[in-house]
């Protein structure tokens, strides 16, 4: 049975050689890809405004119902 290397030991024993440049290239690529996906999935201003109005309406109705129930 082989032992699982401790975190980091795999890199030190030469199991995989990864330079600092490769690491930063991967980090940058992932960051850019994440930003692109985030921007494409983000809701439009119109949708956000519509949702905010719906939430405000529901909160207002809830407050009115509560004040009615309490007899204020």
C-alpha cells in the first residue's frame, strides 16, 4: 500500500514541477474566466429594479397586515 503524501510533499519530491510563472498564469486565466462568467450571468439593472420594487411592495403589505392584526 502506498502512503498518501502530506500536503506539499508531493511538490517537493519532484512529483510535479510547477514554476511560479505557470502558477500566476493559471491564477490570472481563472480570474479572467470567472469575471467573464460573472458578468454574463449578472442580472440587468431593469431586473434588479423590478425585484427591488416587488420586495418593497411585499414588505409594505406585511407591515400593513401586522399593524392591522395588532389593531394600531
